[in-house]
């Protein structure tokens, strides 16, 4: 080991730094003794490796303190053992925190605290952990995640003051944070001068953070909160929200001038009126999904007045990415919506279209007709075909589905032998990627898949057919928040 460590000492520190950094996983907030952090564990081998590891600052740019989960039955039956475990955990945590602070040389660090608080624990036991991590390193914390923080300790944050967190950009209030605790912590941090990203289960209506650009609400809320955020956060660029109550609102015009990405999931029945008097002049990414928890479809695209529907589609004109999940929208209605999105590049559709073939025919580029979605390059669709084995009506709809998809692809592929040709001046941009997800069944292999084999041989096109029997895996939101 001494030979290895001496040879490392001959390397420049920037080379050693790069070697260790390449060994560390990209995930953040790993517990300090997670096996994935093998380079850190080398510190426990010998003093030479410890010296090397302490000299590599990037190994210490992310740190997590997570209390163990305790067996409540064992706590009741053997309080002495429980108290010893608590004392041992606190001692180990404070030792690791001191080591982390000694090794941290970066001006920007990520910190995660998860302090599980079973009934038998006195919440004040965690005060020393919070004070020695959050407060001592406040000036260097760029990303902070808090989970299971007892309400009795929120005064630690409010007493210290948000201005001391002058590097904080991201605040994540994770699991186990009650509404009251969340409101108190948010009140303490919202004035941090560089805070841009906020994730929380709760968001008070009266909060109006002037500098925040990213908000993700992890618990369902009302449409009133949706409108309040759009109106009260002027620099908002990205919003992820779940709505379970659609409250009738006043027709006050609200414009979100900087909002470019909206992730919206519905757990209540509504329609275009949800977007009444809302304006998104810069919106280019929309993830719009109806919850499948109860097996119902909640958004009716044709409900309300014609003016409401027209207003909704007018707000989609700048879209470049549209991801629709669990909607009940007929093919002709969806095609009408897509006519309002001429700049769309990426389309993902997992919805009941009733007539899938009509939808694909509508996307097919044909001679002497203005192309729909002229800039489309990435297309993903999800088709439930397993029921066609037992359902004659659906089986009839499935027949010819593979041919329709192939014709649509060929009409958007620069291929001289394509059956559907266009004038070059009217031709849309060529498709680059097509993904067809399905739930298997004989109907797919016999009727749909066979005609599509030729698509796998097309140049400049990535074509894939993917089988997945769980529809919950199909529409997955991109992890763009952090």
C-alpha cells in the first residue's frame, strides 16, 4: 500500500483529483459510507490514503447525514439499547461532519439532512447536527435538501437568517416535512439572495419570491395555488405541479412572461377553463398528464366554450416539446391541437385516441397538402393492443395500424422510393427518432409489428419498438428540475 500511495504522491494534485472524481458516482446526497463512495472509504485503510483523499476537494462537494430508521417495538422493549444507538449515531455524525468541513475546499457544496424523528426521540437531540452542518457551512451551501426535520428545530434556521446563505441556489424540502414546518422553513430561506430552485410539498399562497425561477410542488394542490404562483413569481421559468381541486377563479389576466417549461398533472376533472385568462408567451415545453390513480380521465378538451378551447390552443403555439399522458382525446381533436404547434420538434402521445389510424394518417405528409408539424423530429406513441385479442371492435381498429405508422414515417423520411412523396419545398424536416411502446399480445406481433420491420433499416432514423406491460412506466417525466 505504501508503494501505491508514494506513486500517487508523485502525480500532480490536479491529476489525482481527476482520477478520484472519475471514480465517484454522479449521484448526489449519498450517505458518507455508501459503498458507491469507494474513494472516500480508502481513508479508513491507512494514513497515506487518508492524506490523498483529504486533498481531493471534489470528493467532498456533496455530503449527507441520514439518521437510521428505528424499530419502534424494540425502542419500547429496550430503551437502554436505543439510547446507546442514538448516542453512537450522533457521535459518528459529528465526527464525519468535522472531517467533511476540514476537507471541503470548494466554495460550493451540496448538503442533505434527513433526521427521522420517532416518538421516543427528543427532537433537540438533532440540534447539534443541524448547527454543525447547516450553520457552520451556510456560506458555502449551494444545494440544500431537508427531510424529516422536527418542527421544534425550525427556529435554528430563522434565527440564523437567510442572508447568511449567500450561495444557496436550490432548496428541497423532502419527505417528512409537515405543512407547518415547510412554511416556517420557507419563510427563513426565501430571502436568500441567490435562491433560484425550490421543491416542496407545500407552497403558501401569500409567498411571492422575487428571484425564484424553478418551482416543483410534490403534493397535490388547487388551481388557485397554480394561478397564485404564476402571478406572484415574476421570474418563474419552470413549474411542476399536481392539481386535485379546480377552483372557479376570477377572469383576471395573468401572464407568465418567462415560463418556458410546465409539468402539469391533473387529479380532478376539468377542461380548457383551467387555462382561462392565463398567458404563456414563452412556453416551449409542456408535460400534460391526467393521473391514472383512479382509472378515470379528467381533462375534457372540448368542454366549456369555443373561446376557452381556442385560448388554450393559442398558448401552445411556441411549443417545441409536447408530452400527453392518459388523456381521452379523439384523433381529430388532437390533430386540431397540433395544427396550432408549428414549431413542435418532440411529440409524445400516450392517450386514448379512439382512432389511432386516423391520427397517423393525419400526421402523414402528402402531396398538395400543407404539412402538419413540419419540424417534428422525435415521435413517441404508446398503443394498448393487448385487448385487441378479445375485442373485435378494437381488433378492427388495430388492423392496418402498422401500415399507417410506416406510411407516416416514410412520408417524413428522405427516401426516394417512399410511396408518399411531396414537393421538396413543402417537405417537413426528416424524422430522426421514432419509439413505439406497446403492451404485447398477438395483435401487435401479427398486425402491427410485421409492416414496421422495414423502418428499422432506414438510414438516419432511430426506430425502436418497446414492450412494457405496465402503463405506469410509459409516460415518464424528464428529470429537469434540479
